[in-house]
């Protein structure tokens, strides 16, 4: 199966309500999607979410990398895991552009076998549970959102925090009071804290209810992350500090973090994500499959990958719940906190994509 040509288009979906963290506010997703044609009847779809606040990448830079660097290097190539993925990941292109192509290639490989992507990657189940994110804000509003999430059937909640440690303590103590005994929290300050403020906060809350704290410090502040990890107050989860397998090796070999948050937009797609998971397995460490606030195609790819790795025991894939009604949300089959993926070949979106005809006027062809 050879690659013959590509098309690039945009996918924009509004949010039901703003998504707010210490780093940014988002009101809609505006992503780049691609369609890879082959010398067979099969086509593959991929998506890139450019999160400027975290990676510095923009949609314009994704399109430039795709059209000027990646596409010319793989056009006419056989889709072979041992060659084309190494060629793609050796590229100096940004990780989002690589992920966009990587996802489309895996979509094609699974379709070639006539099976869903999760089966191609080795999973025997099509269902996984996700947490729900509680945006940072007024304490009463966060409590209200927490109760709503619990009523909706979510068993894990990710609580967004900011740099105000004392306000975080107030927020968390109020939220913890609301929790049934079987519900735990995942804390996510999005790099907003210092080591001192993190310790101050954790000393004043019931940490028995905390499953992990995700990326409390700046991405390059590995010293503080290691210090907190070694104190074993709560497990630490690296996010912005981990992009690729080299980062994973460094973090785990040096005991800098307890767990890793794998995101396809950071790793450059599934191929490198598998390498990260394998390194974590070798260190007997668990992983989370996470996401940016992305569109449905890349979120589907993340869910398929998360199902296939036994040490990916946490999922933060609630972004579909933030998106306004859209046909591409159908393959998730969302029920309470469960994602039940379609059994259609690949990502399971071909019929929907044909109906939407998003590539009628492509940005690049």
C-alpha cells in the first residue's frame, strides 16, 4: 500500500462551555485534519491540535511542516512500520504535525486488516473509563461542577488548580467533603506551583483522596518534581515534562516522576507513544493517556491507543464532553464515564467523513 497524495483541511467545533486552566481559556477547537490517499481504495484520516500555550505551535506552522517537509518525504512510500514511521519520527517537524500523519497511517494499517484500530494495536476490549475535568475557578462553582460530575456517574475527577495555594486548599477541602468513599481526585496545577507552595498545599488537605498530582511545576523544573516524588506524599504524574521516549527514560531512570501522561500531540503520535509506554513497563510504572482540548479524530486515536497498553491505567479523555454536538462524536458511544469505541475498521469514521465532505475545498491538495 503506497501513499499517493494528501489533502489538508480545517475542523472547527465549538465548546459547550469555556475550558479554563491556569495557562489558557478555550472556547472552541480549531484543528488541522488530513486525508491520505493510497494506491488502493483505502484512505486514512489524521488530526493535529496546535496548543500554542503549551508547545508554541500554531495551525500555520503545522500546515507548513506537513506540506513543506513531511509530505514530500513520504509521498510514494510503502506504508511499512519498520520504515515509514522511523522516517516520520526522525523528522525535525513539530510533534503535532507528526501526530497528524502518524494517526492517519495507523488508521490505514488497521483498515488494511479490516479491523478497528484498538484491535490492530492488540486490545481485546473496546471500552475504557475517563475522568472528568473540573475547571479552575470560584470554589462554589467548582463544588457545583463536582456534584454534577458525580451525579453523571464519573468515578475519577481531575481538578484544575492555579498558583494560589491557599485558595487551592479551600477549593480542595470543600470538594473532598463532597466525595463518596470510592471517588478519588487527580490534581492538575498546570505548572503553576513552586515546591514550597505545593508542599504547603498538600500538607493541608486529605491526601488519602488524591490519586496523583500532575505537573505541579514548570516543565524544566525537574529538581522540584524529583524532590516531591521522593517525599512520597502523593504520586507525581509528569505531563509537560514528557514529550518523547528520551524524556520518559530520563524521568523514570532518575526517579523524577512516578507516572507519565502520554499525549499523542506531544509524542508525535502512536508510534512514539508505544515506545514511551514500553519504557514505563520496564520501570513498572503506570501511565495516563491524556489529551489536549482536541477534536474527535485525534481523541479517537488516543482512546484506541489507551486501550491497547496494559500499563495505561488512567484516561483523561473527557474532551468529547466539552464539544458541541458533532457527527464525529458518534464513534465514541459515550455513556457516563465510559467510552465504548466503534468496531468499524480503523478509527471508524469513514462513513461520517464522506457525509461531512470536509475536504470539498481543501487548504492543500
